[in-house]
C-alpha cells in the first residue's frame, strides 16, 4: 500500500526554510517520494490554517518513515526548526 506524507506549515524565516526545502526535496526523492501538492491553493474547512501545505507520495509507510529518520532529511530538518511551525504525518493509502 502507498503512503502520503502530509505537512502543514507556517514559515517564519524564509531564508532558513529555503535551505530546508532543498535538502528535504533531495531526501524525499532519494526515498522514492514524489510531490503531488506543494504550496498550492487550498481551502481551509476545519482546524488551524497553515499557509503552506505539502503532500508527497511514497511507495509505503515504512519508506516514508525511513526518509524522515534519514540523515539527509534530519540535516534538512535542522533548518526548519526555529524557522517554522509545522505538523507532519504519514498516512497509508488504499493504492
């Protein structure tokens, strides 16, 4: 079964977050992840609104979680800490 990596983000430091985005993009691609939504138009219907929303598709939950814990992603994530408020989850799909 596939998996979706879903992030909801409010960026407070654009320059630092750009460094995160470069490293995260590389780490996600290295683990077979493909972006299907990245900062596009959205409609908030419930819950806390975050202006940046990102969805990546992975082959499975385990691969997505390995990506998160990888050295490459953790290095990228060090730029996002303090530069953003975010929620991140992995959701298994029926595909």
